[in-house]
């Protein structure tokens, strides 16, 4: 299947939408800003942590993974707030589950960093 003449424009628009979403999340969510700083710090830290390029990529990828889950959590929270800005027990549960997903991703990332730093 070959790419049609509209494919580059579609990909460009998708990239712009993603950029806009990331910019909005950075402006509105402290957790996203923190994880962006951690991502920036993870690159030199990974370079110092190991000479193995595969492990370096894995270390940075785990931080990207946490950021991706945080962005999904942010989207869920914004949708919940749009559905009802009032306090609602079911909405709280949805938001808490999204937060738990971020926690699990962060724990996985910590595990990978600890394993690499320990030389495993």
C-alpha cells in the first residue's frame, strides 16, 4: 500500500495536533511539567549511567512511557471535568484509576533505572 499525495499533509496535521496537546498539558499540569524536566534530565543521566546504547535507550524510554501515561491520565481528567465539574464519586474513581496507572508506570521506570544502575 503506497502513501497517497495527502498522506504527508495528514501526518503533518497529526504532528501539529500532538504538539498542541503536549503544549496544553505542559501549561495546565504540574505533573507533566515535572516529567518533561525528568525526561530532559534522563538523557544525560542515561549517558552517564551506562556505556551500553541499548540500556541508554531503555532508560530514556521508561521516562517517555511515564510521560505518555501521564498525558493519557490528563486527557481522562479533562474529559471527566468536562462531563461534570461537580464532585462525583464515580468520576473520582475514574481519576484515581488514571492516577494509579501513572504510579505503576513510574514504579516500572524506577525498577529499570535501579536495575541498570545496579549493573544487572
